[in-house]
C-alpha cells in the first residue's frame, strides 16, 4: 500500500474560511510529516452571484446574504483578524465579488497540466489579498500565465467551458457526500473534516490514518 495519504478538499475561491482552512491544513500536514497528496474539488457557495457585482464586500453581505448592515463590519473585522493569525492579509476594501464557476474551471485546467495546487493558491491570493478579478476569462488567463501555464490555452479552455462538466461532477459528488458547507476535507476516502479546523486536528486525523495502515 502506498504511504501517500490522499486528501480531497471541497472549497470555493470566494470563501474566506477556505483560505484560512487551507493554511491550517498545510500547517497540520507539515507537523504530521508524512507524504500527503491534495486534490481540490469545486464547490460554489453562491452560484447566483453575477460576474460583475456592483458594490463592496459589505454591500454583498447585506444585500445578497441578508446580514444586518450594522453587523457586517464586525463580521469582516473578525475574519480579517483570524486570517492574519495564519499569515493572510485579507483586503476587503479591494475585494471584487464575482461568480466563481470559471475559476473552478481554471483549477481543473491547471490540474490537467500538473499545477492544480499552485493555481488554487494563486486564485485565493488574487481574490482575498490582491483585489484581482477572478470571474472573467481574460483575467483568469492572466493568472494562469503567472504560474507558468499557457495563457492562450487557458483562455481557449475557459471560453469553450472545456472543464465545466468536471466542475459539475465535483458538485454532484459533494451532494452525494452530504457536503453543505466548505471547506470540507475527505481524508483517505473515509474521514471527513468540516470547516477551518485547527492545525492540530488535521495532524491528528492524518496520524490516525497512518497508524491504521500500519496496524492493518
């Protein structure tokens, strides 16, 4: 049996806890010390979001998610503080809300070219830290080029919805697993970890899998 532990992660680009959870998982995997293979899967938290949303992050949460306007700032401040604890400098003033289905397609394109993990990280950073637009084909192709992928090939893939069926397949799998929120981590195909848990939690789950393999 392979010593590599496979971890399947359902998450969205427009999900602050997914980026925070990614950092916590990475810290937990590093502490575990064994070999871990990660595969990212598509999940859209708000598939009805327009590509070009007019308004700020606070506007989005108040208008489209129904949060009381007077609570939104404290909510965002809390997320910014938690992100900072794991080394992420969220900039909600610059953030551009958008539909993420194209970004998910780009992650599948990158996976086909051996750069899925790099593409996921680049998109999250672009969205939450740099205020880049991650919903339009040309902007996404630029980001693909920044990690060494062929820009024109990425653009063609996005324009033809080459990987849309793969995005939908990920979403169908999430439904079958009963996943209703992200991030959601499936470790070794049998243990589910929901949310941005502590690094120690991820270390414990990975260690448990490794110990079970030795015992079996």
